[in-house]
C-alpha cells in the first residue's frame, strides 16, 4: 500500500482516479493511437481517469500531438522508461495492449500476475494467455470503440475486475511459470 501511495503521489493522482496503463515501446504497431482515440468516450463516463503511457520510442511526438488534438492531453501521462513496472501495476485499474501485431507481450503476463484485468487485441500469441471474459477481454485490432466499450465495462464493474484479476493471476502462475515454460520448450 505504501508503494501505491508513493507512485500516486509522484504522478499527482488521487486515490480514486482510475488508471488505464499501456506499457510498450512507443512505436506504430503497438497501437497507442487506438487507445487515445478511445479515451474521449471513456472519459465521458469516467472523467476521473488517466492514461499512463510507459515506454520510449520514436512515436512519442506524434502521440503527444494526437492526445492534444483529441483534447485529452491533460489526461495522458507519458512516464518514459520505468524500472518500477510492478509498482505502476499496483495502481493500474486496467491494462490495455492494443497492438496491431504482437508475438507475445510480457507486459500482459506481468499485469495478469499482478491481478490486473487486461484489454488486449487478439493478435499473435495473445489469445494463448488472455481468455476472453475470464481474465480479460480480447478485442479486434484497430478498434477504438471496442477498447472504449471494454474499458468502460470493466470500470463499471469492480467485481468483474476483481474476478478477472484473480483468474489472470492463476493463469500466469500455473501456465506461464518458469517450470511450465521450460517444459514446453523442451
């Protein structure tokens, strides 16, 4: 709890602010723009929400311009590279991973292990980890409305968030632990 308060204080976030996090390189195929396009719809229903963008990359200037043009610049926090992803996840309400192409996103597994519900595009290996409606929500790529509707569904229902977070933790611990992964490779 202490580290949560520390991170919230550092980022200037009140205790009851919803935190939607995206953790990835700031490059085109990670789909940040689709989350940003979804943000106004999310903010209309949940104005006390911020979007944490963790990572670095060449798309940052264009993403900052997009956020400003959508009128959400004050709701998007670009943190740059962070060594404290676990602490960030402790304050994250929902992790969104809207990539258009992805092998397998470690940040999604980290969120699951931390008990954070996820909204993830059904690309690459992501459906192996995310069971739609069980530990998160799978959405089609390039679909801001699906992102907004999924995040809103989770923000409306704390019980569902908790259930999905618990299931995500179980899946991460049982199916993606070191022993299971090594056995699969062998």
